[in-house]
C-alpha cells in the first residue's frame, strides 16, 4: 500500500464505472458507510459488511450514473448520480445520491473538482442533500456549490426517513 502523492497538479479523473467495476464500487461504499456510521445509525451485517442493496440498479435502470474517481490513476473515491428528487419526487432534478473521497485524498480540492465536473456533465436543476449530522460535509457543499454557481447558496431543511437534511438546490448551466 502506498500513500497518495502530495501536492498540486494531481491528475483527477471522474470515470463512468462499468458493470465489471461494481465490486470496486461496492468496496468503496463499505468505506463510505463506515465513515457514516460515526454519526448515523448504520448496522453492519453478520458478514462484516454494511452493504448497498441498490448498487446493481446503477447498471440496470436508466437515469442512474455510477462514477469512480481516480487520482493519478489510483482509486480516490466514487460518485453516484441519479435523476429525481428524493424529497419532492420531482423528476427534473438531478440527485447526488452518494459522494465520497478516500480519507487519504481529502482536503486537496479533489471533492470540489469532482463535484464541479459532475455538475457540468449533467446540466439542469440539482439537489444536493446532506444529513444534518454529517457536520464535516456542510462547509464542503456550501463552498463547492457557491464556487460553481458564483453565488452564495443557502440550504433549506427537510425531514425524511426520520432524518433531518440540509437541501441545496441550484441550476447547472455549465454545458454549453
Ligand atoms: C466531504 C468530502 C467529499 C470532501 O472531500 P474533499 O476532497 O476533502 O473536499 P475539498 O478538498 O474539495 O474541500 C474543499 C473545502 O470544503 C471544506 N471542507 C472539506 N472537508 C471538510 C471537513 N472535514 N471539515 C470542514 N470543512 C471541510 C473546506 O472549506 C475545504 O477547503 P480547505 O481544505 O481549503 O479548508 C469528503 O470529506 C468525504 O468523502 N467525506 C465522507 C463522505 C461524505 O460525507 N460525503 C458527502 C455526503 S453528503
């Protein structure tokens, strides 16, 4: 195991994940779920995995887009995008279903760069949901979205599945 290289100029790629890469996505989702289990009630199975039951749908249903993130050719995270608001059900919205940067790759601007690239790829109205309890992600999204739109953004609050969420809605006009 080698540590990712430090410093600017790292080559970041957001790559559509093929069906053969589902096991790699599933492994990364385990790390993501473990991070979440620190502030959210997630139960691990007897097999030692949290599991992500809807992952196969990303290769069998339309309007679902799985991506692997690579830094200098090595896995650095994942993104799952799908169509439709989880809160209102509005089908015109894009939803950032999951977004993860590996711990060893954080605080170098990778998350921001990846989010911007994804928003540019999917023009139209966006909804980004953050659990109220996911405190470290709040500043990240506010900064990433404001930098993307060029405007200050303020969340609204929503309750779903017994969870309180901060919701950011904005328009991606980037693909011209
Ligand atoms: C949230 C996450 C995607 C951020 O990725 P990242 O690559 O570290 O983000 P960036 O380096 O682009 O951060 C940009 C800015 O966001 C803010 N930020 C990022 N992580 C932060 C943290 N843990 N605490 C406070 N602010 C944070 C900072 O202002 C940061 O700028 P700075 O490093 O110059 O201070 C990453 O920490 C992660 O994957 N977390 C676990 C999964 C998760 O919560 N995903 C979001 C689900 S809604």
